[in-house]
């Protein structure tokens, strides 16, 4: 038997002994108080029975802590109780006795103290002994006088008592077994709850972030180990007090969201990231606030160092790209001038060299202008204008490019009339750069489709071509300065377009499938639409 079962049985046996002593005392005192004992057929034996009952109960108390087999000890007590009760019934009138109910109490006790099986055993024993007593009284074997003379009265009395005994044994046993199962389930749930509570406590204490919870008045309810470490304050000094003791920069009532603030802890300034959310109960009612915070000091230092390195790396890459872009036209220009200086070539070849030199000078000029446009952008001059008219102007210029007149078709898919507030010159530059890229991507011809639509309070202008497309490993870099997939490009057109869209609080996105085509989307936010 498990230690918990032994402890429970021991407690039940102890309760049985105490209950028996109290019951006998109450029974004896009431009997003498109402002088009922004078009506009993055998007064002196009744007194001896009471003394014997007290003596046995005293023996139970003395043996209680010495008995090893508690179950046998309980059975002995219950069996002796039945014998005492049969004797009591005999001494107080047999079939006329008022105390046959004491057998019912013993049956109940057996089911509660032991189990349903014990209840049936005691019920059977009570039935046999009580039935025997009544039969002997009917046969006049026992000298107990009664007014009952008919056999039917004795049989009915026996039937009623035996039925009651077994019914009580069944009901008390059933209820006792249900109670035991309920206790087991409650014990299991209690264990699971304690394990869950322990787990939750360990999880909360093991969080690398500081955790603080408050009630609706801002009083701190929970403060974990990481919160102690970050703030340098022990939880004993915080729990039950106001939140401003540890996070003075917060204002109550809190608003959900995330922020970064400076916190002084042990004389050291720390950068902490604070996230606040509502603490709601099962009925979705507000119970308080949950505040999670982290020490971002070292992370911010690392981030600043990484940004610094990225900045210098970007400057180095940009310088390298500038040098590369300038070196090529300078080399061509230098070679042309050196040959012209020797004056040993034919006139028609001199003219060709001059054309090369002029073209390379123009290329240098374009590179410098584009770089200045990218590196020193002029603030946009916002105006209200019709975006479709600006697109039409740009498309007319694209149609007039000689090499694309017969091989590329340009198709418009406008929807409605869109009035936008933007810098028209800068937007023209965006459309021109996207159009040129699309035409260059279709050397063997194709179609360029330009469409407009209103979507989520934004104007979306789409440039979709059927060109060669962009490889997946290159698509992330196309907005980088001086990155180009073209032989003659400077790599600044898309970078400038991307910078312009940032200035307009908009966006420029790209999707591409190699061999199928590329789609650029210009997104202008908060535009005015009229149909």
C-alpha cells in the first residue's frame, strides 16, 4: 500500500475511534438525561455494555500507533462494533429496540474507512446477526418480551432491515468510491497544477528579458530575475510598489507598443528596449499591464560599429566603382588624343578619333552628373499635377528612340484620372530611367506595358516588359549605385529612381523572371484620385 494510502487510512481509523467515543458519550448522556434506560428490559447488563464499549475504545487509542496492519485493525473494530450493537439491540428490546440504526452507522463507516467491499461484508454480518436475534426472539429462545406475536411482523422487520443494510452498503460504497476517484483526480490535477506553476515560474525566472507586470493602478505584481539584473533593484523592494521605482520614464496609464529609453542602473546609463502589452483575463477584461524590457546597450554599440563598418565598406565600394567607371572613358580619351598628337593618321581616321574622344567626354560628363544627382539630391518641389500627362510625355520620348521604333511596342493601361502631389521633374526622371531600362532589356524587340491603378490609398504605376529578365542573385543589387547588367550603363539610373521614391515617401519594387520579363512598380502614397 502506498504511503499516501496508509496515511489516509490511518486518519480515517483515527476519526472512526473519535467518532465512536463521541457517539457513545452522546448516547449514554441522552439515555440517562431522558431516563430512557429505566424502560430497558436489562438495565444492569446495559451498564456493563457501556463500560465495555468505553474500555474497548480506550484500547483502540492505546494500540493505534503500534498496529502495523491497519486494514485488519479497522476490520476488527467494525466487527466488534456489530457485536456490540447486536448486544445493545438485544438489551433494549430486540425487535422493539430503537437502536437498530446503529448497524446502519457501522455499515456507513466501513464503506468510508475501508471500501465498498467492506461495506458489503459488514452488511452481510449485520443481516445474519440481526436476523438470528429476531428469529430467536420469535422462538422465545431469548427472554425478551414484545407485543409482536405474528410471524409476518418478524419477517417484515427482518426484510426491511436487511434491505436497508445492503442498500446503505451499496450507496455508501458507491459514494465512497466516487469520492476516492474524485480525490485521486483532484490530487492528480493538484500535482499537474503545481508542476505547471513550477514550470511557469521557472520559465519566467529563466527569461533573458526583464518581465514586470502591474495591476490597473500601476502596482508591481511580478518582477523576475532578469529584471533585477537589468535594473539593479531587488524584487523585494519593487513588488507591491509603484512601477516608477524601476522604470521612471514610463507614463501611466501605459500605451501598447515598443520604445527605447535611457535607464540609470547602479550609476551606469543603459539603453533599454521596452515593450508594453495589455494583461487580460479569461473574460477579456483588463487586469493590468505586461512590461518586457531588454538591455540593448551592448547591442547598440555593436550595431553602431557594424553601421560604421558598413559605411566605410560602402564608401570604399563606391569609390572603386567611380574609379572603374571613369577609368574606361579616360583610357579611350587618352588613346585618341595620343594618336591625334602624333598627326600620322589619315584625315578620315582623325575625324573618327575626334568622335570617340567627344563621346567619351560626354560619357564622363553624364557619369559625374548622375553621381552628383545621387550623392547630392536637390530637395523635391512638390506640386499637384496629372500623372497620366507626365507619363504620356515620357512615353512619347521613348517612342522616338531610333533603335526601338519598329521592334518594340508601348502599350498604356490607365485607369481613371489621377492628380498627385509630387515633384514632376523628379518623377519624370524616374519614369525615364525605368523606360530606358525596359527598352535596353528587349534588344530583339518586345512590349512595354505601363499601367496605373489605385490600391490601398496609393497610386501604383507599373512598368512591365517582355525582356531578358534579371537573375535572382542580381535582383537584390539592382538599386545599388554603379551596379549594372548592361555594357554601357553607369549603374546609377535605378539607384537615383529609388532615392527619388524615398524622398516622396513612396516605394520602388521589382519582380523578374529570367527569359520572361521584368515588372517595376512605382508606389506613391496618399494620392488624390478622381474618376
